[in-house]
C-alpha cells in the first residue's frame, strides 16, 4: 500500500469534471421532472375506473419495472434510431430510458399513496357532490403527496445515481469525464474516488433529510 | 427463621431522563414471601419490579440477591452491571410479563425448554422431562406441540409461567399478569399463580386484582410517586389503611370482595 | 416501414443463452457474498459498541448513496493499482455487487430486526440469555421470516443492476446482446429480444415474490420493506 495519492492531476482537469457534473444535473433534472409527471399520470391511469386506461398503464409499469434500465437505454440508443425518423443523441436515449423507468417506479409510489388514503375520504367527497376527478385533485392527492414524500425523494436519489448509466453510451456526464481524465492521466484511483465522494457529498444530506422526514411522519401519522 | 432475605433492596432509584420514577425504595424479601404490589398507573410499581431482574438498570441504590450485591462499584460513576452477572441473576429470578412475550416461532414445549437448553446447557431429554412437568403444573401438558398463536390469552400466560418456572428460580416476578386478558380468562391464570404461591414459592406480584392480593399475599405494598407509601399484612393495608393515598386508592377499587 | 426479422437472433440464441448464464452467475455470486456480509453489517450497525456501529453505518450509507457504476469502475480500474492483483471483469463485478448489495441487504436485515417487539428481547433476557444468544435464537428467526419479500425484491434489483458489468466487458446477457447486435446489424431485434428475456425472467421472479407475500399476509405475519 505504498501508492502515492495525487489529486493534483484531477484538480488540473476540474473544468472537465465540472462540465460533466453540469451534464449530470441536466439529465437528472429532465428525468426527474418528466419521469415523476409521467409517473403521476400512469399512477392515475392505473387507478382509473376505465379499463382501457388501466390496462395499458399496468403493462407499461410492469414492463419498465421489470427490465434493467441499462437495457432500456441501450434499446433507445442502438435500436430506436432505426425506427425513429429523427436523430437520437446520447442524452435523448439515456433520458428516455431513465425517464420511462422512473415513471414506472414512481407510478407505483403514487398508486400506493393514493390507495393509502382512507376510503372515508372518497365517500365524504362524494357525499358533498364532488366528482371522481375533483375528489382526486382536491381531497386525495394533497393528502397522499405528503405521505409519498419520503418515497419520492428516494426515487429522486435513485434517479441521480442512475444518470451515471448515460456514460455507458458516451454521454459526457461526470463519470464519463472522469473516465476520460483517468485514461489521459493514468490516475483512475483519484479520478473515480473524486466522483464517488462527489456523489456521496451531494446525496447523503438528502438521504439524511429523508430519514428525518420518515421519522417525523411515523410519529405524526 | 434466622435465614437471610432472598432479596434486599436499598435506596433504589430509577430515572428515565428527567423523569424520576423510583425515589428510594427499601425492601427485604424473605423466603416464602408472597408480596403484592398495588398502586395507580404511573406509581412506579412496574418499573420497580423490572429493576429486580434488571430489565431496567437501576439509576442508584443496591440490590442484593442470595447474599450477593449485584454489580460493581466504580469510583465516581454509577454502579456497573456486567451482562454476564445479570444473566446469572435472571436465571434465578423468573419473570412473567403482562404481554406474555412467548416466542411465536417455537412450540409451547420449545418455549419452555429454550432457557434450559440454551442458557443452562441441559441435555435434551432432561430438559423435555422438566418442561413437561412444568406444563403439567399449569395444566397444559397436552398443548406441548402447539404453537403459541393457537392458544388463548390465558393459555399463553400459563405457558409463560411454565417457561419461567422451568429454570427453578428462587424468586418469581409477575408484572400485571392478567391485565392483558379478557375477563373470562383471568381466573385460570390466577388459579395457577395461587397454586404456585401455595407451594411456598417466593414471589412479587404487581396487580390490579385487589381481592386476589388479599387472599394470596402475605404482605401488601402500596406504591405512589415512586416510593412505598404503606406496607404490611393484607388485613392491615387493605382493610385498615393508615395512609390517605392508600385509602383513596382502595376507595376507587371498592368493588373487590374479600 | 421497418421490416422485423428475428432469424439472426434465433440462429444466435446460444450466445444470448450464455449471456443469461453469465448474468445468473454474477447475480448468484453477489447474493452468496452479499447476504452474509449484509447480516454482519446490520449486526455491527445495531451493536452498542460505537467503534463497530459507526464504520458499519458508514459503509452501508456510502455504498447506498454512490452509483454502482462508479463503484464498478473504481474496483475495476483503480483497485488493481492500489493492491497488486490481476483484476478481471468477473472479479470486479463480484466485489462491487457483493458489497453494494450487502449495503442494501444490511438495511433489510436491520429493518427486520428492529421490527421485532421489545417484549421478545425482554423475554429472552428474562430467562438469562445474553444479547448474541437472544439475537440468534429469538430475534433473527422471527425477523428473517418478515424480511423474505424485501429480500427477494432486493435480489431482483440486484439482477437488474448486474447489467452494468457489460460496460467492463463481462459477458452477461446485455454484453452478449451488444456483441450480437454489432455482428448481425440487427440491433432492434436483438435488443428487443434481450429486453423481453430480462422481462420474462424478472417478472417471473417478482410474481413469485408476490405469491410469497400473499401467503405471509394470509398467515398473519407482517412484512418489512
């Protein structure tokens, strides 16, 4: 163990790493926002009274939950461009895979949250003459979202970690940049250690926050 | 009758954070004593009992069991209770819980032999013989191979009593053993406890059953605010209480019959 | 309109089959090491000794909060420089996924252990058991039963995560698919077939999990996540 650590060589390329981090945040933001929105729609469709909505939603959710996200990304990167009438960039392919995957997982969170609300709330809504959609929007969802907050935060953390898969199709995220730096400088130890620590430093405070949130909810509810 | 007490308690204190639950308790428990501990909820009676087999670690004071003071004194620090020493004491001080706490993944027999086999290292055949004897004593020999989930609350509590008795303790602690039971199941458990008391076993019993205490105990303790308010034979404490707190408590439990 | 043609996939199905075996092999290895390691981590984290609890907590949190692909690259590219070993894709993947899954398994173990009622600990102590005895004889047997659904769910997650080994040229199903796609110029069919294979295997497994969960629910045991 007489390896001499030298973080100077990584520091020299900090601009490249920074660019990578920006790209990581960019793809995360896209996937988080679109994934959760689509997830909410899928969750609602899965819970809908109409069968023609419920069934396709269930198929979508099960398919994307039960296949590896990297396979989905590869499919969108290598296979989809042949079918699609337009160019698919690495960012688009990765974002598509991660978004659809996250939508499937968050749909289950939304569904679980909605179902966790006491049926008495539905009845109370109906009793004052509200329609299904109104009850959902005004009574159920506001209560459910509060309960789902820890699970959705965890999903966000998973998505952030998942963005590194984009590097497998050469999207210039922070891991891809580290890989470049490592191959130029022959310093994989420092390069990858820095990335690992960066993820830990960014995500761990959020993880702690979810612990606090969960504990507070366990007490409050 | 010059024998030493089985248990002596001196100036026992227990605090949970800022909450000073036990505020100095002294008591001698002699061979054959059956001591009923009464008191309103929050009086510290359960905490007191739980300190006696160190389910709770006393904050201050001394507990001497069979002539040996438990724990070691360290200069300027609270008394230290090594786990190895406590496990020895606990084998001699049986405890029965309000919520039974049977091991659900073991049969009735498994529950009773667990301590004999694992803690005392007894061979399987002897442990089973002993366990069957104890189950017969509580009237559940035929339930030996059932799982606890198949038993009524009263039966569960009787198994719990057999489990504690199997280790041949020289002192039994009962922590509100009938409080979690449906009213119609209380009798069978009290009968078993009375049988054990009649054998001359030493026991401490935290209970709300004032009538039972009157008939079975030879000494009654009334606790409030973490101290013993009144202590004496049942005729005295229950029929002719001197302490106004005891009088008030008994007035609220007037429905018991002697 | 694109014309689908699966003949080249079917002709080369043995390649994909080998890939699936590779996926199962690395999943099995990671499970075999990850489960015991997870138990050790969980017990350490729950230990009253701080010098044990704290490092275990750190390992668990670190491997749960950093991306598995970063971990894989670290073990594959960086570790062989630090210690003098011949690193292979299989070894790097085995180390990464054993530790990574153990961190998640540790949390499953921990949730199961703390879900056991306090009275069970007290009853065990009351008959003179020491902490390790109570853990082994009373707490763990009950906890493990409650943890089964969470375990299987984690194992399925693990299998999906093993696709990352394709990026360091370990011949798992995804890697073989990539090879085949380049060889046959039929990426659509190859990757679609591959996705379906994963779906069949993983969905089949999760149906089993749901059946187990239902049976446990019927027998009245609560489960932990």
